[in-house]
């Protein structure tokens, strides 16, 4: 098993993942993770927190902001 550094996504990139999942609902977490070059766990966390991410996007729309769940 190869270890690789975790890719930190910006808020804009997370919104792109959510939009991709809305447009292509047939793709599973593995397919989305492979397309965007991130881990399955990271995609699952993004999908779980989609309401919070959408609120942040509407509130400030800073596409370069990196968000870390506390």
C-alpha cells in the first residue's frame, strides 16, 4: 500500500465535487475520488458535510479558502 500526501482542497474544489456528484449520481465514491485525485474518505466527508459547505459558499464565496473541520 503506497502512502501519499493528503491533498488539501479549497472550498471551490469541494463545491466542484458536490456539483459533479449531483450531475453524475451513478458514480460511486471511488469513481469520484479517482476523477479528482483524492481519497475515498475525503470524498465521503465532503458529501457528508455538503450542507455546511453550501452555507459557507453562499456566505462568503471565497473560492481559495481552505476549510478544516474542528
